[in-house]
C-alpha cells in the first residue's frame, strides 16, 4: 500500500506539472521524479489533453442567469431606482430564435450540440478534432477547452 | 483557486478563498451572486454532463445547483482550513448531492456514447498528432467503465483541474485516498491503452 501511495504522489505531481504547463504557470513544486512507467506518463498526457470542459449553450446560460436574478430580486427589498433589475428585461438572445445569429466566437459555444442523440464522447471527439485542427493554426494559440 | 496572502501582523502565511470578496458581496446583495454564477457555470455544467451523459439532465442539475447555492449562500461559512472553505468546493458538494438525488429519482441509463464517436472520423494523419484519436477512443472506453468514484475523481482532476485536497473535500475522502483513486483510474486506462498488466 505504501508503494502505491508513493506512486500516487508521483502521478499527482505529474498531473500538476502538465496542468500548470498548459496554464502557462510554473508548477508550485517540480515533481521529484516522473512516474517510472512510461505508459502511465503517456496515459496522463492523453487524459490531460483529451478530456475537454464543456460549456452550456448561451441561451441556457442566459436563461438561468435571468432565473437567478429573479430569485435574487425576490430575496431583497425593491427599490425605485434599480439599474441591475433593469437587466432582467434586457435579454437580447430571447428574440433571436437561435444561436446562429449570436455574434460570438462559436468555438466557445456548445449550443445544443450535445443534445440527445449526440454523445459526450462524440462531442469530446469533435473537440479533439478541433484541437488538432487548431494545432495546425498556431495563431489561435493557448489552451482551449473546446465546446463542441 | 486558493491563493496565499501574508498576514502581516503575525508574519505568517495564511490561505484564503479567492472567491471571498465575491461571496461576501453576494451575501450583502444577492444580485451579486451572478458573478459567481458566471465564473462557475461551465464547470458545474461540465461536471454534470460527464456524470449524466445527457445534455438536458446536465442543464437541469446545473439549474438546481445554482438555485440551491443562491438560496443557501448565507449558510456557507469559510472554514479555517482550506480548501474546505473554498466556495468552489461547496458548490461542487451541492452538485454531487444534486446528482445523487437525480440518479435516485430518474435511474437514467447512459446511452452508448462510444458508438457515436465513430461519427467523427479523423481525416488527417493522426500519427502526427500529440494525442491520437485511437488513444482517445480507447481511453473513453475505460473511463465509461470505471467505478463512479474513480471516474468522478478523474473528471474533477483533469477537467475541473481541482487539487486532490479539493476533490477530497467534494467527495468526502482524504487527500491521500483521492490520489490513490486517481492513480488507480489512470492505471486502468493505461492498462487498456497498452494492454499492460500490473
């Protein structure tokens, strides 16, 4: 068990180092040693590069924001001059009828892509493909968490 | 998530929650909760999506988590020992509990996602890429089969980029136990990638 805990520490340190490298930051501590198993290192690299973070659709995010604002307003006394409350009726996406007219970087949207019938792994695969495509276009640079 | 600041009076390092100003502002005025929501909505949604594998369920869970967090914000107390004090940890604890309740209620069965992975054929020469499509597909096959705690720890570590200590606080396990969980999960994937035996 002790040996496994030590291996687990090395694994954790290597994950930390990879995450820090992709975030453009120096790791807090350099791993004292890499995991001895090259396959283990490779697997950590695959997981670090291959598990994307998904983003909800813009419409969903804004709708929930509006619900939270309404809930927040219900939790406080009303006032006659309330600039934040005015935001409640300003929902520009409500009248657009779809994501296609929202002028934002589509790479940062998940939209309804992960709807029923499209799997999480499939979306991850799409994210992977986009990442690979982006790798060939270094001008986009940086680490992107693709939103399928 | 956590940052260090100097406590000048005592000349020692203390840790405090990076979200403390936003949390305190939201406690004073609930409308300020939106800043916390915007910061964490993708993380919570993503965690829920990995757990439920269903877009609509993930949205439902995300809604419940933030509505519960807003209503319970005054009960959130930063503890003396980070990362348990972290707002993010608290939020993910709500998410974990919400997901458990949803699972009990719905008993939803995940679809078979890996069949659909084939719908995205790679046209370029994947051998030239850092992470090959084949590796990713095989990794996914194992992740799908991992025991829930291992899969959860893996997602929190790699996707949410939480520390082992934070994950421990979310899952109710010790930091060391989380490291071992993650190590075992990674080894399971490694065995599948390399057909390696321990």
